[in-house]
C-alpha cells in the first residue's frame, strides 16, 4: 500500500469499472483498487468493451480515460449517467477536453496518485453505503 494511505481510507466493497487503454496505467489502477478493497470490472481497453460492461454489470462507480484508443469515452459516460452511476474522467489533457454536460464530473489529471483515487472513491462509497 502506498505510504500515507491510512486504513480509514479503505473503500470496502465498491465495484469499480475501469476503462483505460494504456496497459501499465490500467494495471496500476487495478492494483490500487485491490489494495483499497474494491472489486475491479475490466479494465476495458476500448470504449466498445467499456459500454458492454457498463450496460450489463452491477457497478458502484467508474474511472474512465477520456481518450481510449483514439476514441472519446463520452458515449460510455452517457450510459453511466443514465444509470445513475458516478464516474470520473482520467486525462492528461485537463478539463478543456470535456463536453459542457461533463462540467461537474470529477477529473483525475494524469499523473495521479493512489491517494487521489482513494479520496474520490471514499466520497462515492459514502454515497453508495449511506
């Protein structure tokens, strides 16, 4: 577990969809989620695979790379929004790449850290389990 990540930040029992096409980043996020007590769905390396998972799986939340294999992840974000599943964007481009309807969606700017993911997941966990 990364230094500084207190036991109180454990995000027990969240099921998290991960959509990320960079293998090393996907593996890192999956490892972090495991350390945080979460269940990972995916990681999906394409928007199409992410849509399939988002449409059929029980999810608590999702972490979405904005640019997946040269394709924007927005159709998947729309499915999650319709299902009432909170999500965050992962991007190195900043908020300017997002659509107007995504102005309130959290963004984790690459490179981000495990503590950043844990803080976001804890907010969602509190909402899911309250």
